[in-house]
C-alpha cells in the first residue's frame, strides 16, 4: 500500500524518485535510475509503467468485487432436475409455492432476506440443508454459496422460526370431511365414508445421536429396540395422507410413554370437539408395543391394535384374523416413516457430525410438515 501511494505521488509530480527508498523501488519491480530522473524520456516511461501497474491492480480489485457480489445461484440454471437433486421438490415453482405457504401468502415475507444472498438463494439453501443429500458439512454450503458460516446460520434460524410458526398455526389433523374427501377408494372396504370414523395411524422411528460420555445421558438416550443412542420420533398419519410429527424424545422412552408425554390424546379430544363434520372420537391404530388403551378412553378416544399374549400361547382363529386386519390397515404407517426419512439429514442424525439439538428438533418438526406439500399421497 505504501509503494502504491508513493508511485501515485511521483505520477502526480508531488514527489521525486530520489525521495523513495531504493529497496521499495526494487520491491515494486520498477526499473528507475534515481540519478537520471530528470531525463524527460525516462520520467515518461516511469510514469507510464506506474499507471499500468495501478490499472492492473484496480482491474484485479474490480473483478474480485464483481465475483463476490455475483449470485451463486441463477434462477435460469435451476432446472427441474437440479431442484429435485438439491431440495427434493419437483421443480422451482413447487418450491416457491410451498415457500409462499410458509409465508402465509405474503410477498414481502417471501422476498425478505437476512444476508447478502438473494431471496432465491436463501430459500434454496434452506430447503437444500434440510434435504441433506448434496452436502454434509457447513463448509460445503459455505463454498457453494460463497458465504461464511454465521450468515448461513442466521438464514436457517430465520427460516426455521418462520416455518415453525406456520406449522403451529395449521391444524394438527385434517377434519373428517377433508379426510373422507381425499382418502383413497381402497379404504371404503374397511371404513364407510358415512360412518364418521376418524382413523389415525401411529408409529415411531429413531434418529441416530452420538454416544455421550456421561453415563446418565447415555442411559437416557440408549434404545434397546434400536440398539444405539438415538432420539425417538413419533409419526401419525390419517387415511387422506396428512402427516404430523410428534416432538423428539429420548431414545429410552417407551412407545406408550411417548404417546402420553406428547399429549396427543388430549389434542385429539380438543380437535374432535371442535370439528363438527363428525361426532365420533379418534380411533388410534397402534402396534402391539403400545399400551395406551386406558389413556385413550380417559380422553374419550379409542385404540385399535393387534392381539398379543404371553409367549408359547397360541392365538385363536378370531384373534389371528383380528391381527391380520390390523396389519393391513396399518400399512400406511411404515410409508409415513419412510417419507420422514427422505431427508438424509434426519436419516444420518448426529451420529457422524455434531449438530445443535435445537437444530435437529427444528428440522424434524418442519420436515414432517413440509412432506405434506412436496410428495404425492402414499396411501
């Protein structure tokens, strides 16, 4: 910087080459003979060389600034295949349509930014991060979007807050009228649309977590069923395909306790009382590992699950048929879990890379809400 200012002074005539240290002249790569600076020809040559170096430096700085301000994502380059690869959405219009749902139809909210990224880049980064298939580390996103970690985490925090607010404003379940309207015709064989039967299937899955060194934490997170430390996640879905993710809980918790602690049965009672399209309670289709029949009856709801008995006791023919029917009806719960694991971030969990627990919970809550809008019905 000092060399540059001194060369500028020489060009402007405010300073002579004799006043500049010879080492600085040599470091600048100038072929100047200090004793002959008064020669007009040499003076003009030195001035031209100085102007050339200044122009080159300004050109490099201009290109660097242009490269830094250039968007890393151009909408014209976001072909359907590229959007599908990075976010899971079929194309950019579907991605923006769901972003509009998150923003409650507000264009000002859709176009708002919290970093130097464009509004399209922020939404693409947000959905790409949750999808978790194209990049694993935050450093990968920093390179792809030419940004540092702090602005990217700020974008995530702002979008998670926005989407969680939208999720909480939406109803937990579809009304019976909506459920009967959008369910598949194959369900008419088991449930008459005119009966008003509210069917909800439940299942649980595990999200891997690192093994803590603290013995108490390890005992709280270790699941005997999955054989590792994990967070237990509950999933419910209706016959129309509407899904809802329950809050993440420690892996040690049982399926029955998970239903009780999540207050899902209380929420069902309140929802059924407010929904006047049917006067019947919810009928929860559970696996035989759940023990919530009494809890459901206390809230005025019902349960339906396979028969179970002690070991070495043979089922009767009626009990076998009953279990077979429940198995057919519960065919949708595994598909719901599969949709939740379409996000490789949730599939990997935090077993191989440490992430903040609140971030993991935000991704689970928002992803189980997002899948209702980005995939076709699975029932």
